């Protein structure tokens, strides 16, 4: 099941250069590694005394510095590669809690071997893993084709742990201490960075590694900065830039017309990704990827596809699937920093009813607390939170309140006192509680890496601990990168301490753990019955298991609207389907045209929330005149009408790991014209959305891909269909021929009010006059669909002029009766009204 070998390095050939410090901590590691030239990696595999058992191969080491190579063949067409020090001075950090289980292995067998290398079978007769000894290199091949190579450019590097010596080498700047402005990183373990290169022959398009405000297709970094993965609180982030943002998922996907693959670089330290593409017309395309991390070990999962759906399944088998949220969380959310007081909340709540606009959640930002003490309420602005929450319950609405992980240092504050008395705070390098500046002023930071800290945090959401909370109050985790206003790059110092580990080793995990503990708290408060809803800003691989993500502090600009599409698409590709962008933009004030267009786009993204900075004018949907109110209302109503479809998409994401918001190439993998397309996308398989993201647009050009048919380019002019002045009414959304989409069309104030409303099925026929779809129903908020199998899941088909609904039951009963209908000859639309069938029963409708 595994191969373990040893890799040696000759220290005399190690490449170090004195690099001038530029902009950030740890730039020395990045620049030192990037300074290595191809072929300079000094490693070779020692295979001459290789010892094979059922699960591993052992090779003793000979020289001064030895690395341990472990190769695993995993179930589901994956390969795992681990490289660590054979005998480190102390353990190096390995990421815990992200994998849902130890990945199950399958037997590896040796096909051939000699002094130059070993060839291993990966199960399929044509698929091989070739280990070359000198220089060390790994190749995964299928027949004559090389699918992927590791260290083919010779850029493997592994800075081993060692005591500091008073030598010219160890006294170079940045190796054992580093400064950034007024901050000093003590780097007690010295340089510990790692690096490995991957080559992808035949590949021109790669995706993933969020979070970056950039196009869907990742760009070459030759001659520029690498993509950076380091969770940061970024103020007004730049677009089309590889700079780090709030979250980090070190997963990269490659795609061509023949195969989709994935690389999961399993490391939570600061990471850089270099991309180099050879796409010349006279050469075979190839993309080279180089990963560099500040610390930890090399641990890589290679997902071999071959289809896009296979890669999503493979990754989900490692880190889990998207959590299945309450139905209400898929509806519309109204947020602002901040709603002023209880009366303001009451007025906003009433405003939605007065203007016939649905809304499920009203949000409260940090000003609702007592002096930024989370789990509390401002006694003058929100003196009766239970009464406020009951008012929302009466309208069948809910609330989200912010709970950030920076805790005000105040001996009279219960949360702080318990954290200090239980010794649950992160420590500084000297062993005292780490303190930094954030919204409350001086703050401590719970050590969420510890299970006992997470258990304590979860217990604080109990109704008898979180005073003024009720079952319709949910949670928003912000600032959990973690943000430290007076820290380097507005984040925690890297030499802060979490037990045996430095913060540098696990920085990108902090937000992941905060959301994990918060979600568990919401589950526990209901004794395990109710599904949680938790929004997080910082995230890592596996964060999809705990809730939703948004793209952070965007701006009210057309380019920010446009970039929200590829940002969400890349998040979906790496498992985080429940994502969205602040509608209208957080900073600045949108024009009415931009605001309307953003509502229209946001209504077709998985997480649909309007949000705004406290310094911007109010922008509730009814404040921009009757015509714009009508346009915004229509966009929100379209969201609510499609909630049955959204809900079944989330159910499938939970079951299978397939993304909800999909680039077109996911469903049309052989259509090269879709590979870089990121201004339109699919929701599931059956809806194609092309949001309007250009100011003053009077038309769009949509590409309609075909499956075994000729694709179409549709030029659609808004003004040809609507009167002048109403061109913004149109939202370009197209249903795939051969599909059946469920909707609910009655206007209600919230999704909960729609619970017992009838379903409408929109049947779009294929050229063969057939269609298929499905309908999923449960109670919308508990875990009973999982614990008690309480749900309805129907298969809908149209064939031979008959619309049929069936479950997996063996028997089908038909009650014959006549139905009233209308037929629009101009639009070729047949409407059947009130057929009176139970959605949970088997039935057929025959058209004669």
C-alpha cells in the first residue's frame, strides 16, 4: 500500500543567496527558493537495498542528511507522496483534522527495478509510477503518456532542522531572525522551508488555489510574483493580482480535453505557487507548477481523475463535502455594518413586508455587542434581544450576529476570564498570553488548535451561556485569519506559540478551526437536532464541512462585480460551494445601475447577501425609487422561486462533493472554447447564467455549449425585448433542453412561509422530446434527513408525451383524470394548472 524510501542531499550543493528584503515576513524563504535554477536540486533516491513488504518499501540511508520518501496508492485513483526528515531534531508539523479519515490504501506492486529506479503498478495495467534514482524524480504514466512528473525540473528543496552555528551561512539575513517594519520574527527553528515542482505535459489550463481576486484560469507567474496563500485581513484588495486574501485552499486543478487532474498540497504554512506555461504553437503544451511553503513537510495528494466529476469525488473523499445548510440559509440575507439598534432592526424587518420583498435573515455586525465583547448585547441599543428575535420569529425570519475570535482583555468579561483561567489563549514566544490590537482594543486569541479550546468555545453557544440567544440566531465569524491590527501584515506573529507548534506552521488553519468550533456549538445547543449556519471569512481545505464563505471586503465597482464570478467558481472547484460576494460592494456606494445588476448576479450565486460599510449611505432595496425597487424585487423573487432547485443542488453537493456553481468545462470537458470562460457558468447541469457585469450594457453574447451537438453563440439585445428604460429587467439565464426544474412561484415574506406551497415543474424538452429532473424535499432545518431518513427524493421524467414522478419504489399507481391546460403557441409553452397530485406519490401525466 505504500512505498517508503530515502532521499539524500549533498549539503555542499545547496543553493543560498543573500536576498534583499522587500515587502513581507518570510520573503527570504520565497526568494531563496525561487532563486534555485532548474536542475539544481541535489537529491537522489537510495534504492540499492530497497526492502518490499505488502505496504511499504524501506531503504536505509548512508549520508549526512536523509529524507524519508513515502508513496501510497489510494483508493479512488489517487497517489500520495510524503517527504519528511528521516530523523529530525524534533517533529515537523503535519496538518491534523482536515482529512475526514486516514485515506484507505490499495496494494502497490513492483513491476521492475534496477540501480536507476523502480517501476510500480498503480492497479491499472497501463498506469505506472516510476521512481528514478539519480536525480530523484517521480513520473506517473498511463501507457506511453506521462500524466504528471515530480521534480522533473530538479527544484525539490527541504531545509532540515538543525542547531544554529556561528558561520557565514547561518548569519545570512532572514535565516534565523527576520524583521518587517517594527516587527521581529525570532525564527527559533531557523530556515525550514520546503519546495517541490510538478510538470503537467499537454496542459495549458490550471485553476483553483483560492483565494485570489483573479480570473478563473491561473496565469503564468514568470517574471512576476507567485500566487500567495496566507490568510490575511486585506483592506480594499487589488484585482487581477496574486496577492494573498482571507482564505487559502492549496488545491490546483488541471484540465485539457482528455483529462482533469488535481494536486492537493497538504500544508498550512505560508505557501507560494509559481506557474510556468509553455503554450507555443510549435511545442507540445506543458504547465509547470512549483509549490513553496515556509515550514512543515511535503505531503501531496495527486488526484488522477480522469473526468472532472472524478476529481471532485476524489477530493471530497479526502476533506469531506459541502455541509447541507438549512433551506433558509439559501434565501436572501440583509446585512449592514451596522443596524443601529432594535428599532432600526424592526423598521428594516417591516420594510421588507411593506415593499413585498422576501427576506430570511437580518444581520448584526460588531456594534450590536457591549463594547465589542462577543456573546453580549449593547445594553442601550439592544436591551431586549429576546423580544427582537421573537419579532423576527413572528415573521418567520431569522438573525445572524457576529462572533469574532479576538477577545477583549477585561477581567470583568466572562469570556476572557474563563479563557485566561483555563489557560486557553495562544501564547507569545516568551510563554505569556499573546495579546494584540483589534476591534475591542487589547485582545487575546483563543488557541483553537486545541480540542479543549474548541469544546469550550462550542459550549458558549448554549442558550444558558449566550444570553439573549434563541434558535433563530445564527453566527458570523469574521476577522479569523486571525486579524491583529498591530501585528505584521495585520496578522498574528509567526513565532506565537500553540503548544508544541509555532503559529507559522499552522497559520492557515486558524479560521478553519474557529468555524469548526462555532458550527459545533450551534449543533450542540439544539442537542444535535438542528443544522447550523456559520459564515466565515478565513478558510482552508475542509472548511466546506462547516458552512459558508464570502469573498470579503469588496468595493462598489463594476470590476468587483465581474471578479466575483471567477472567485466563486474557483472556490467551488475546491469544494467550497456555499460562497458569494457582498451584493452592492462593501466599500463605497454603488450607482443604482450597478446595485440592480449586482442583485441580479447575486441572486444566482450560492450565498446571497447584501452588505455595506458603516460610512456608506443606507441601501435597503426600496431606497432607490419605485422602478429600481421593482427590479431588485424581481431578482430576489427569482431567487425564491428557484429555492427548490438550489436546495437539491446543495443536497447533491453534500452527498457527492460535486460543485454547485460550475465552469462550463466541467460539464463540457471536450469544448476547448470553454476552458478559460469565466463570465458565464452553470448552476448544476441545467441552468446557464450569464450575469450582466458591464456598465450601460444593452445586450450580452452568451455561449451555449452543446453535448454532441453544435454549440451556439447567442447575441441577445435587451432593448429588442423591453421598452427603453426597462432593459435592466432581463437576467440572462438559460435552461438546458432535456431538463426539468422545480420552482415555487407564490410570493411570500420568507422561505419558511413557502413550506406548504405547491411546486411548479418547468419542463424543457430535448430535440428527442424527452427531459429529466428531480425533486428533493425534507423539513428544511434538522438532521432528520440523515438520522431518520425523513426525506422525499423523486425522479422526474418526460418521455413518450408522459410526465412521470417516481421514487425507488417497486410499484406505481395511476389515477386517471382530465386536467385543464393552456397552450401559448407563440412561445410553445404548455401550462397545466393545479393537477392536484401529492409530490410524495408516484404519478403520471399523459399528453394526448
